[in-house]
C-alpha cells in the first residue's frame, strides 16, 4: 500500500502536537474528593480547571495536565498520595490541600523531594511561620492574615467590648489569637470567651446566653461547615443579633453556605479574601466563566484553587516552560505577581505566603437570597512573618 506523504506544514503540526503531549506540564493536585471536606475540594478543583481553561490548556508550548488524587482529608492518605504523584506520576509541581493537618504531613516530604507545592486552602500559621519552607507556597491565606484585620477594623469602628465564641480546635484558636492581638492593640477589650466542643455541640444556647449576659458590643465567632449553619441559625433564634452584632472572619458565612443559613447569615460582618460581588474586570470574567461551566456562584474556595494553579502557570511561563531546574522554578514562583479575581496577588519571598487584599464585607439580602456588600477594602495585606527564617 502506498502512503501519501503529508505536506510539510501538516507534518510539522503532527510532530508539534505529539511533542506537546509527551512534554505535558503535569501538576499533581491533592484535594479531598470524598468525606466531609469533599464540597470544598470539588469547588477548589473547579477553580483550578478554570485557570487551565483561561490559559487555553497550555503554557509555554506545554499542555497542562492536572493529575488529581483524593487526600480524603487524612494526613496518612495525603502523604501516600503525594508519594504516588511524585514517584509514579512524575509531576512537575503540586497544588491543593484543604486540611492543615494534611498540609503539615505532606509538606516535609514534598520539600525533601524538591517539589514545589502551592497550597490552595490550608490556613495554619505554621506553614508561613516556624514550618515555612523554600518549596512551600500558599495561594490561600493564613489564620493571622485573615483574622487580624477584623480586630484592627473593629477597634477603629469604636466597638470596644467583644465576646468570643469559637469551635474548640486548632484553626479557630489561631484566628482568635490573631483577632485578639490586633483588637486589644487597637484599644478593644475582651468581654469573655467560650469554646464549644468541636463536632460534639448541638445546642449553642448556653454559650450564646453566656455571651449575652456579658453585655458586649458584639460577638466574634469562628465556626465552619455544619457547625456554622447550626450556630448562625441558633444565634438568630435568640433574637440578639440587632443588639449584639455578629462578626467573623473566614468560614462562618461563605457563599457556599448562604442557601443553608438563609436569613441567619444576614448582617454578619466578616474579614475575607474574596466575595463574588467584587467589581473588577478580572472578577466579572471569572464569575461568568464559573457560572457558564459549573453553574452557581464561586466561593472563595474556587478562587483560591484558581490562584494555586495560576501561580504555577505564571512561574512556568516565566521559565519558558522549563520545570527541570526546581531551584529556578522556585525563584520564579517567588516573583509571581498579577491581578486576578481577588485583586492584586503577589508572593512574599520572606515566607512564601500570598500578599492580597482583605475585604470587610457584610452579608445582605440579595434578590431572593443572600449576597455580600463590601464595606471596606484593605489593600495588599501580607501574610505575617511569624518565626519564618527563609530570608
């Protein structure tokens, strides 16, 4: 059989396509796709896919491939999957991780393998504090970075007496510590504190009553997921929100909980790193793309997923596609800077945390549901350097 020769241009295209496929940029993604944190993991993956789409699926002539593994939000599983991604899948870089416990288990290993890891959610201060590492970046936030601005802002508003209610585990305690430090430095006083047992409390009534009895100027509350829904509904049912306003930071009233919380989410003021209502070309484009591909409105989890991949894409583009030299790739990651859906984004080379805007936002009635109203923008807030010795 005679095979007709392909035209030179077509032949070149075939070879280029084949080379591109063989030299794909493989990004290992470690997210909880099952279990209690699965909704966050799936939303983060949605955001990551939008970052790939925005780049038309390739960077510097390399097709982008997301290799996804389920961490199950378990440290041992996360570590096992990280080993697979690096040793078997031969990924060029890694992104993801929702749970701080998983991040603290995985980070020492990825660093030992000189594998750049861009964390998309885990917020423990340790990752940009005493456990910081040259190969570990964070596109999300730290507890201190998000919690402290609310303390400073409330003190400036003249709210001088706050009662604290928070779930009793590590992350809420980190938020509370940052909030208290900033709030007290600003002239505020703490009326009292209570920490309902994590994952065991169904009745927040006694704690809310304790707060009301202290006659504070407001309550600063940190709860997540199902606990956030239960707490906000019970706080509303006590009928004290108008006289004792509710303040928070990340997690109590995110967009993904608005439907479940309903009217209980209204009038809560939070310090957050993203709201879907941000009025910028970059955010409007992101929200439109998210709605078109996935339906619904993106929460902060989707945007942080997007930015974790965008960090890597920007660094690979700066390296003209070269990911073999990991030291050079890390140096390129340190220099990442762009304006995205959240606003201006940059990497602080002192601790590899993201410098970003923090927004003081109030949940308000929006049509038949709940939305955000931005009260103030706090620009270019760095992740505080807390015992990190990278520089």
